[in-house]
C-alpha cells in the first residue's frame, strides 16, 4: 500500500539524505594503513540501495559537493557533484528492482568504482590537476569506493532489519 | 469554537497486526478565548492528541483515527490552509526546527502567510523580545539549549496570530520567569489555548477554565482528581548501603561555549559529591545548569580540568570511569541498532561468553523482568518500551553506578520506581537526574542541585 | 561543527553583489582555460591573491593556500611524467628527468589550480550562505530546491554532533568501553552507522510535518523577508562582472594577433 508521497515528505527525505552524505564525507575519517578513507561511498551505496534514482543521484552529488565547499575545497565541488551524482544515479537504477540479486550488487559495485575512479581521473585531469596526478589518485579512489560499496551493502541490510519501514521511504 | 468529537486513535505498527489503541471516546470543546488544560502521564497520548488537533497525525504518522476535530466548523485536515486558525508548539522542539538561525525560524511561517515586510518585522521584534531571544537572532539553531529552543517554538507560534493555540508541554523546559510570562499571557485570554502537561504546576492556578485528564479516555477533572493525579507515594528503597563510595572532590570543568556570543565560558564547579553503592540520590537543576555536563564527566566522556574522582581509594582516570559509571542517555535510540529486542539483549550479554542455552535463558529472564517482547522490532517499539530496553541493556552491564537522565519524563512514576529498584537492588548506586521536584522528594531525601554550574547539597 | 564558510568583513568584494560575484567567478574560471603566455597566468595568480588579501586578510589567505599545497606538491612531483618527448631541461646522464615543455605545462596547471581554488573560496568567504541561496533563487532555481538546500544546511551540523554522541553512547554500552575505544575498524563502526542512519530516517516524517505546520507550499507566491538589493547597484556590479572577463579576452586576442 503505497501512499502518494506529499511534497513535504519528498523535500524532507532529500534534504536529510544530502545531510547524511555530507556528514559521512566530512566528519568520519576511518584510519587505514594508507591514510584516511572517507566513507561517502558507504552512504551513497545505502541511499542508492534503499531509495530511488532521483534521490540517490541528487543527494550523492549535492552532499559531496557541499562537503567539499564547506570543508575548504570548493574547487572540487563541481567535479564531486558530477561524479558522485552519476554514481548515485547509476547505482540506484541498477538496484531499482524489488529483489536485488548478488549479481546486481556486483554490477552496481563495479559501476561505482569505475565511475568514481574514472570520473575523478578524467575531470580532474582535464580541468584541475593534469593527468599524471589524476592517474595517481586512481588506486586510492578504487580502494575507497570498493570498500565503501561493500560496507554500504552490509549497512543497508543492517538498517533494513533494524528499521523495516525504510522500504517505504523511496521516491 | 474548537470541537473534538468522539476521537479515537491507534497507531498502526509497520506490517504488524497489533494496534496500540492510545485513547478513545475523547470529546471536548474549547471556545474562543478559553484556556483548557489536559493532564496526562507519559505515553498516554498527549503529544499524539496535539498532533491530531494540528492535522499532522495521521497525515505524517500512520494510524487509525475516528471521530472529528473541527475549528469553527472547518476540518483541520489541511493544516496548511488553517494557519490563521490554529498553531502548535510541539513538545520536541529540536525535531521541528527547519532553518539555520533563530531569526529565519521565526520569519518562516510569516513568509508562508504572505505578510508584508513591515508587518513581519513588527511581529518578529515583538516575539523575539518577549521571549528573550533578541541577542540570539543570528545564532545557529543547532547551538541553542533546550530552554532556548522551547522559547523559539513559542515565538514561532506567536507570530502567526492564530485563534487557537496548542501547547504541548510548553511549560516544561522554561525557567520560573518565563513560566510566569506564559501563564500571565494565557490569563489575558487573547487567544484560545489548549495546554498539554504531564504535571500540574503551580503557575497553572487560576489560568484554566477547564481541566481534563487523559488516560485511555478524556475525563473532566476537579481539584480532588488533580490532587490524586499529582500524588505520588513516598518510596523507601531498602538496599544495603555498601561502604563503596564514588567521591568527587574539587572538580572544575570549563565548557566550550557557543562561538557567536561573547559570553563567559560555562564553568562547572563541584567541591563535594558522593554516591554510595546501593544509594539512590537525585540531581536537580534547570535546563542548561550543567547536569548533563557533570554526568558526562562522571561517566568518562569528558576530561575534567581539575579535581579528583575517587572510588575504592583510587583516583580514577577518564578511561576507568567508563567502566564504573553507566550513563543512561536520554535518547534511547542512540544505542539501539539491532533488529529485535531479543537481539539487543543477546548482544549485551555477548561478553559473558555463555553457552547458547544459558544465554537464551538469561535473555528470556531479562525480557520478563523488563516486560518486553523479544520479537518486537526495537526501533518500532513505543518510546517507553525503548526506554525499558535501554534499561535492560544497562542492567546487564552490572556497573557499580548508574546515572539515569530524566527517566521519569519518559515513563510512568510506578514504572520509573520499579526500574530504579531493579537497578539498585543489584547493589548499584543510582544518581537520578530529574526536574520533577515532587518525584525527587518522594524517592529520597538526599541529593544535590546545580545552579549555574555550581553544585550544592540538598 | 562549524559549517559557516563566511568570514565577516566590509571589503569591496564583500559588498559586491552576490549574483554578480557568482557570474564573475564562473566567467573567470572559464577564461583561465584560454591559451595564454605563462606570465599572463601568473599575473592572474597575483591579482587573485591581491583580491584575497584585501578581502579576507593575510591569515585566511595563507590558510587557503595551505589547503592547496598537497595537490600542488603532487603536481610538481609528477612533473617528469609530463611531455616526455620534449626538449630536456634537466637530465641525469642520458636519462631525461624533466623537459622544458613539461615544466611549462605544470607551471600553467599550478597557476590555474591556484586561481580556480582561490576565486571559489573567496566567493564562499565573502558571501553568507543565505545570500548565496537567495542568488540561486533569483537565477530561477525552483523554490522547492532552495528549500531542500536550506533544510540540508540546517541538518548538517546537528547530524554531525548526533553522530558523535551516538558513537560515544554505543561505546559506553559495551562492557569494556575503555578497551574498545582503542581499536578502530569498520566492524566496530557498524552499530554507530546503523543507529545514525535509523535516527536520520526516523526524523523524515517529523520534518515533513514541521514544514507543513509552518505553511510550506501554502501559496504559490510567498512573501520574502530577506531580499537582495536590486537597482542601479546591481546593474553596475553585473556590468563589472561581465566586462572584466570580456576585456581580458579581448586583450588576449590582441596579444595573439
């Protein structure tokens, strides 16, 4: 029984998702051997898994862009918006079916890694830092998005079990 | 006239067949310029009723509603169109804030009403100065204290100039001077007001034309039933007091104050504090006086600036404190993350490394003790149930001391006392933080109170 | 958590209309990609630094530069990989380390990166977020979208502090909180993440109710309390924001020709 979502609920959902992505990007730093990972992809994966393509794309793009702008790196905001927005949109489209098989998750994960690593490489290479530096970022981005996606799937399951109404939130 | 006719409501729990019937047969009327008080214990449906009167439930909170609510013969379903007619001051101020600064928050509803700019400015200045928020105009809403947020909600509701006002526990977080301001304003009877409260306060005298009690249904109350409602039995905790004591000496702490105003940083000063195992004492103080800060230091979250915290003749460091003192946070949702109540308790017992049979037995015992259903989805349980779950988790931790933050505002008196008995019977020392004077007096003579960061013994 | 990028001040750039500032920033970021001699790139770099010094003073300017350093150092380090086929500038025995063309390209990249970073940061430091949102609205961004952005900005600081409190309370419910605090790994963070997401999701309905209560969507044309000044001042500023890049491009054309 899907209730027609009122405007206010849609606005509230999108705003909260943007804030979630932003906080995951800015506030949380998971230390690893190579420095810090930021789990923005964890949040994006969760939103793509649970909510619809529009919400996922917009919240991923705007959340990361805001995090860049607020954190002191506004030059990256536009690139983050495009790259992560695309990441959220594509992942949500892949996972828009009712039951999500392992194959779909795998494809979504690979798409995420390619979009993030490739997107940053291309856009940063052309517009900001030149290709050698951009290419050097690829391994780091692959690891971050790869780990992020796996963690995101685990988290999505955990949240679904802890709070079943999450299934009705998507729009 | 606000006319409520035969209202009955039950929450629909997600994908479950059980329905929690909150109340039925609720009927009352409120004429223009009349003041009505509805008293009710926690969990009896006051906030739900206030949301129903504002047309927000069941629109935003699933449930079955029968009966009718009409304002001057108009239904309240479309709250949007009825902004001039009624307004709500919600109990949970934080959740209802939608902008980033105090000024923007008060301006927002006026923009929706399409007032012209001069009028907006006039009402804004009026409301902000009445509620003492003028200095906070450009402060971020995330930095306000509980009392300031409450005043912000009152100001935001004031500027709408609505005919009927619904105040849900609005008096609660306010200090004495603002309570007086609010009750004086109600006495002026410029607008009709329905006030929901869980305690009958002194400032209520001669304010209300009618008083009701909400308990499954709505009943008109007279002086004797109000007294009965407010009465609480004196309790004696028969615990053996151990000589193990938690002692605090000469503690000071400076709280990093909010960034925008050039005010004195907030200092906490505790010369002498002691809590014995098995003892139950209270800590009172107004909102923002330092109760939560002191508790955070005591449980090892913040590092004190100076002083000592001593247990068993040893001066404890921040890390060691977290094992000795269990601080039960006010919001139980911060600690719940597993699917069912059973899972949560099993997780809590994990560290004991019990056999699965023994663990099952213990969890079942805990569930029974705290009156919980193991299959219930933890996040969907009622607030009171989540609070009991949190209590059960802390109970299984077996800490020597517990700090219970505002337990009595979430649960019934009897339930609160029962839980305090359970926790202290195991030999734990209990520090109960509360701002309910009557409750505090009923359960113990010993206690402390904090005023502006300085602690005094009762 | 401080999410305010605005730094109060009364410099000329502070008082420059925010809409003109946005247009100026975008146009100049485009201009900087045109082909121009190295000295022109560095003239731009100097000019933007001067603008920063007059707008936000030395300490903030230095802080902004500090944030750019890591990437800049990387770009310098990877210089050997640029334009391997060019004329050797620096070589060891017969192995070319850096070519002239490589050096040139990297110098251009650094200047461009510096310029773009600085001008974007200046935009955020000289205008309040409220003004920027108002500017977006006047650029005909839909009202619902602006509502979403302002609501998101309201939530970011409180989610950040809620997250910290959840992390603390999850730690304190463990039997040995002092030991658990030492080991940080993802599995230890799952409870915190789960709890935080549930708390965030649960607040959706109440937020929507609040919007409803405060009359959002009540009428098509709601009143505006906060407005951006229009009139002659706006016209002048808009003109300046377009003329400066235009003059620049014309000068470049002249130089080439």
